[in-house]
């Protein structure tokens, strides 16, 4: 589960949830939900977290974790425009 890995990375660096949440531009309670697995982490947030923790984005996921992209999101986790 990415949340538990994210929690371990944060704790190993001596950071508080509030500090990481601020860098991500979200509330501490929203960040807590990511760590507790109640909310999925977005690609955009993974990029911010990888810079914050100095790790590769793929380090947030176990080796057997399957990553899928929602059809309505692009690589940055932003809503993709509809084809016209």
C-alpha cells in the first residue's frame, strides 16, 4: 500500500504530516488520509512527494503493485480534454 510506504519515508526523514501536506498544497487531514489508505495518491502528489523525500516515484509502490491510469487523466493527474 503506497500510504504505508509514504508514512515510513516521512518518518525516516523526521518530517511532520503538516510539513509534507503544506508542500503538497493540501490539508494535514487530507494528507493523513493518504497515509492511512483512505484516499488514493495522485500522480501529481507522487511527483511532489518524490522530490520531498528524494526518491523515485516508483519507490512508493511495492514491486507487485499494478499502476493503472484513469482514462480521464493525463500523466500529471490532470483531467484530460475530451476528443472533439
